[in-house]
């Protein structure tokens, strides 16, 4: 199962990095305009994107260090 997630991360990580960056820019713009009521979806997408990217990178580098030992 984890091998599938790591393989899928090669396609999903760049896409989720783009989603993360875009939502972060929108969040900054909305907060600077005092539109705090419209930021909930952006915060959720930023959290999902960052957690998935960090999770898959941790597993990839963890598997590399275990395999090289």
C-alpha cells in the first residue's frame, strides 16, 4: 500500500505543490483585504496538500536510508 502512495506521489506532489502555492497566494490576498470569512476552503486545501507532500517525502527518504543500510 505504501509503495502505491509513493509511486502516486511522483504525479501528485507537483500538482499538490501547485495547489498549495495557489491557495497560499489567495489566502494572503484575502487576509490583506480583510475577507476572513472566505478563507476556510483555502486553509483546508493548504493543510491537505502540505500533509500529503510531507508524508510522501518522509516515506521516500526513510525508505532510501533503510535500503542503503
